[in-house]
């Protein structure tokens, strides 16, 4: 069973913001899009590029290395060169705490 782990305060991820955290040796990027939180592993499945450094357009994150795109809501690949989805994590705010399920 997965655990909910407090990773940040809600003000650390303001609307339009992002935050990279390490949870149990996994780097996760948390996005706040329109007041909703999303979390994916901070590694492009094409060549391990840092997704947190990529351009975010609505719910699409683009890897800064080769342009692969992923949907941060589902982890689904939206464009090559990546062919495998990025790992997605449940994330939510409880009060002022940001919790990630790992």
C-alpha cells in the first residue's frame, strides 16, 4: 500500500508554479495548474532529461532536451521521441500541506 507523504507547504507551489521534491529516492515535479496539483516523475522516459526544466503549456510538459511531450494529468506520451509514459503520482492539498502518494 502506498503512503501519503508531506512534501511541501501549499504556498511552495503557487498557481502556475512547480516544485521538485525527492521522495524515497525518486525525484518528483509538482505542478499547480489553475489551482489543481499534478505530480510526475522528473525524468523524461526518452533520455532521462529533467522535465521540471521544460516548458509547460496548459497540461503538457515538454522535455527541454529533445522535445518529447507528456500530459501531466495522466503521464501519457503526447509526442515522440518518447514512447513510454512518465510515472504519475497522486497528489493533493490538505490544509496547507502538499501530500504525494508514493
